[in-house]
C-alpha cells in the first residue's frame, strides 16, 4: 500500500451512514499515519455550516478543507482562506454586479447570509423551473461581460461562481500544493456541483450509489474509465471505490 490523496464531498457522500463512515475513517486514519495519505473535504457548505456539521458528526480532521463549492481553501487547519487561491479568483469577478443582475430573477430565493461568500452568490431554485431559468440567468450574466459559471445541484441550489472556481480547479490547486501525483488522487461525490471533480479529469473518480439524477445523467453521457459508479451508498461507496482502484485492500 502507498500514499494517496482522497478528496471527498461531505453531505450524502462521506456523510449519510454513521457506521460506514466510522469504519472508513478508521481505515483512512491508519493509512494516513502509515503512508502519509492525505484527506481533503470539498463541500458546498460555507465554513460556518461545515463547523456545524463537524460538531454533529465524527469527521476526521482534514489536511485541507475546500468550502463553498471550491471558492475557499483552508490549509492545515488555518482559519483564513488561502490568499493565492483568492487572488486567482478575484480576477474579472464583480460580486455586486452578479447580485444586481440575479436580483431581477424573481424565481431565485437567496440562501442564508452565511452562504453568501466573497466568491459565491447562492440561491434556491425550484427544480421544476430550473431548466428554463438557469440558461436565461447565465445569458444575462455573460452579456454583462462577467467571467462566471452557474452551477445547479441537489435539485435546489444555484451557485454563481467565478469561471475559475469550482471543485475541480480547487482539486488541481490542492493536489499541486501537496505534490501528489494525479494517478494517486481520487475524488468522490454525489451531486451536480461534484461534476467538476470528474469532468475531463485524469484523477480517479468515485460516484456514490445514491448519487443525484443530475450527476448520474452526466456520468452516463460522459463515460470515462477513470470513474467508478459504486453500488453501495455514502461512505460504503467510497470504500468500495477505493478498493476498486487498489487504494485500500
């Protein structure tokens, strides 16, 4: 066995079955001590909601925490987001203009203030009208020259981010920071905001068996031998995938 880098989403991916997570945590903790394996959480949650989850569930302390859909990176337990990553995202990002344009779409309901971050503007949107509203929203933002992306996940969450900010680009930044080879990196997810972890990537990917339709539809339309669709759910799916790729016995 040897070192690898695990980057995993939290809600409905690592978290969802407490017993399965406890068993996986035990294996990961041993692997981290023996081989220097690194554990990174990549979540749509803000730091505030992450701390809330960490107080409720027995999570391993991550080596790096990626919050707010890839827009904030906290290294080695730091309370301050990495400034190099923040500087990269600040280019061509106009948060006030994003908010002004988005406010004209009455179908969008703002998320809690804790979820409105420096590089993320977030709303709720009913799944029934998302297919109509999202293209119009993206078009309105792009027409103003904004270099953005609009991500929809979980059947309700709309996140507007800088073009260069998502979980996949954050994964590349983290992997390079840790100096771990792409072939020894594996990402895990369950929903639309995790697509960036898997799209056009050389890293291994694990999609949990309980994944959302938006991710499963994308997975089926974009086959890749580096990606594994587990039959198990939640943390058991991560264990299944890590065994499939030979990272765990």
